[in-house]
């Protein structure tokens, strides 16, 4: 009997319970023993829930999770610090860990990896990056045979849903966001998604694994989509293009660049076809070439499926030890270079056209807003111009033309 301790019984936790029950016989046939949830940690054991569990399984005492009958702890909360402490304590008690919590993995990646090795336990987190997309396991396999030079992807379903609907339905940002919240695609406070922090955390995990050197959250430049509006959509449509929020990390010699930003993509390119709440991740190896992964980036059952795939790997001892690499990579974000779309509100002062002319290749519109397509230039140069104009982040929208 394999005993599971589940931290959290929200949407994803309920998905884990449902799949384990539905696939019980198939799992027993594969693993030659039962997999059973022994305890589920919740805040309120008396709360009414949409799922039934056996009497005595719910607990509000974490010590019950450390019971000797629990072999694997599945963490599916949205908490950061308390769940981090739970994971550390469980590892120190010899429990394997499976988590979907990208905030914990991103913030404590190296520490938790070292702790798992020290205690001889598994630490798997497939669901933390692509939801239901199996991408981390293939990436871990390929870094043995390849130098990974680039990882990139559409990593947040909320942002992709908003951008897709703005384009397809000609709606403004606020209207689509309200719909996304009503449908459960966006949180009541969507800032982690739309400002790009969720994508940044996922890129931190992918980049550290892929490039085999420590790339922290602070190493990644960040632009979100919360300032996009219907005017921007109209301008981008005129360019036979669409727009996606993409996280991207690239190796540059002994260094790297890493950025999360909106990117303008030609309609006939691959990422342009990734719509709605779907995600896609791609990485390039020097031997295997480019590999692309596509699927549901979130959702109860896809995420629970990824979690239980990790559980199976732990039981079958078929998972790879996390190889985070020890390359010391320098941050070369000052080398990020390309053509950009920039929209600002009209700024008083005769010097504005002259300031913009430093970076402008083409004026796309001038009236209620000023929008330009820049020359091929450095991202830091554009930031210098924005500072010279005295613009804060909420007073402009910036997107790179995807190359």
C-alpha cells in the first residue's frame, strides 16, 4: 500500500482525489499495489465540499500528514511560506514530495532540490510549469544529451485567454478580464497573471533547468499585459500579426538573457496558433533541435493528471534526480535587442518627437495615442527613452516583434 498525504482540497486537490478513485484498478495493475489517500490537510474540516471523502481522512493538523503510513506528500495549495515549511518538514521525515506550487519551486528551487538529495526523497513538480503539459520530464532527459540554448513559451492561460479574446472578439481589456473572472480563468486579483509574475516564476524554473545555471526571479526582465488596450490590438492587426505574452531565456556564451514580455507574432507562425487558455513550451538542444509541447496550462483534471504522473514516477523509481547544473552564468540582459511596438499617451512638450526619433523607424499612429515601430535597438535604450519622457509603467505599452 502506497500512502498519500494531500495538502489542500481545492480545485486541483479534488481532481487528484477523483482521478485516483477513477483509475484505482489501472494503477494497481501497473504498480502491483494500491495507492490510497491517508490524510488530507484542510483549514476547516467542517466546510461543505463538492466531493466526498472517507470519514477520518480530513485533518487540520499537519502532524497527521507525517504519519508513518504516508509515503508521498502532494502539495496543491496556493500558500507560499507555510507550505514551504510543510514541505521541508516532510522531506526531513523521509517523505517524497510532489507539488504544483510554482511560487514555492521558484523561490526555493535550489534549497529544496538539495534537501531532497540529502534525505534521499523525490522532489517532483511537473504541474508547476505547464499545468497538464508534460515538459519538465522531457527537458530533464534532454539535458543529459544536449546543451539547451533556448527555452521559451506561452506559460499563462489567463493572459492567453485575455489576448485571444481581445483579438477575436474586438473587446477591450477590462471587458475580457471580467469575463475571464466570471468563467474562473482569472482570479479576483489577477495581478500575478496579467503583470507577468506567474510566467516569470515558470520561466525561472525552465531556464534554470534548461541552461543548467542558476537564474533567479530577479534576473528576469518583466513586462505584463495589463496596460494593453483596444487601440493596441487594432495597430497589431494591421501588421498581420497577433500578440502573446512569452517567457524566453537564451544562452549567450557564458551568460544568458531572460525576459517575460508581450511579443508581436506573425499570424502564420507557430505561437500565433496557441489560443484560449492553452499553453505551449519550446526548447532547443544542440543535438535534438527544437521540441515543442502544447496542451492545457491549467484546470482541475489536467493539473491533477500531471501531479499523479509524478506520483507514478516516484513509486516506480523512474524519475530523474533534479540536475540543476553548476554553470555560473552572467546576466546579459543589456544585450536584448530587437524591434519593438511602443504606444504612449500624448506627452506635452515640443521635445517628444525628437526624443522618439532616436528609436523610431515608423510612426504607426498619432492622435489619441502615439504608437511607433522602433528601429532594431536595445531594450535598455527604449527604457532610457521612457525614463527621459518621464513615463511610468502604466503610461505605456511595449511589445517586441518576435524573431
